């Protein structure tokens, strides 16, 4: 099955930046690119009527032209890229989640207009990130060009979702021919003398960080023997702060949807919002693929 890279497009600057990232991802993976616009009934939500009485809304001609212009532009700048466009009658969140069932990757901008308003800041973003059936790439609008030479980072905490994220990050680093940096975030290091029991606790953390990073590094090298892998333990007040700071020179940051320790609830609460809004590079949320017939 030739799963496409899917991106939600509504004509906003954020979604067009996301489409550029999606085009590059599709080229790196030798996959087709699908531009999707989810549209609602003109009356929107909250009308005191049975929605079936309204009938199925018709696709917007203006939106179709926007999609076709975007497709033509991306195809013109990406020789050999197969681009298709699709309008779907439905909310943008539900549309992208459904598309993700047969997608290689879903790419979303962090903000948009129309149906994608508040993406990754409200219910639509939460829906896509929490319920997607494939990895999700979160792209924030930025005046800087798309980074291509920086390393790929992966958050490591020893959990199953973290191992999945490390695997995806390793694949991505190999595609881009850049190093993979494995990041483990631990508690901050105090400058003042500490009680003996605190010192023992810090020593235990250090040993655990070394073990987790070595374990992740060994798994990556088994699958990608030629990949440059670096281990990077950091100390910060929280997982989000540590990851955001580490992302300063990266081209991509991969994280699991859930974890343990510092990564508990990652991308389901305040940590996810902080990473998505403040990371200095795109964020890859690692979801396993659905099995489809």
C-alpha cells in the first residue's frame, strides 16, 4: 500500500508552510502528497436543525482553486512529486484523523484560518494529535527557511512510546543523512551543597540516564549501523523546557504520545502545548500505524 503524506491546507500562511514540509517529507519517502481541505456546512455548528435536513454541503470552488494552486506550486518546485487534492465534507480534525488511517504521515500547521483555526491550540489540534493513526508532524510558522542540515532529536525516557519515537527519529535521520541525538531530560542540578540523600538520588538519576541512553543508542545502531548517534543527557526544570532548549539547532524533534517520569502526558497537556508552540523546529508525534486491509 503506497500510503500518502497528508497535509491539511486552508490557504493560511501556516498551512502553506506545513504543505512545504509535507512535500519534502513525501519526496524523502518516495510517497505521493495529498492536500486535504476539510469543510463544514455554511451554517456551521450549533444550528437548531437536524443536519440531515440540510443536505450534504457542496465543495467550495474557491477552496478547490486554492488547493490546485498550491498543488501546482509544490509540484513545480519538487520535480517528480505526485500531488493530489481532496475536499472532504466534515470538520478538519475528524477529516485529518480519518485520512491518517491510510497515511504515511499527517502534517499540520500550528495555526490556520477557516476550519483549521487554532490548530494545535484547541480542540482540533488535540483531536489530531491524540487520535491520529499514523505519525503527526507539527509545523510552526517561522520566518526562517526549512532547516535541513540540523540533527534529528528524540526524547528518551525508556517507555514504549519513547522507543517508537526513537525508531521514527532514526529513520528520519537516515533519510536526511544527518546525526541522531538522543535526549534524556533529568531534574536540575543544584549549585549549593546538598544533603547526602539528595546526592545519592542525583547519582541514581545519572546512572539511570546513562542506562536509558545506552539502551536506546544500541537499538538504533542495530538497525542503522552507519548512522551517527549521539547521547545527550540534559538537566532542566521540566521535560518541555529541556526539549525546547535542546531543539535550538535541530531540524526535527520526535516525541512519544505518552511516557513516564518527566515525559508523563507528553503531547496531551501543558508539556505538549509548550513543545508544539516553543520548539525551534518541527515536532514529530510518534503514533503507531493502523493495520489496514
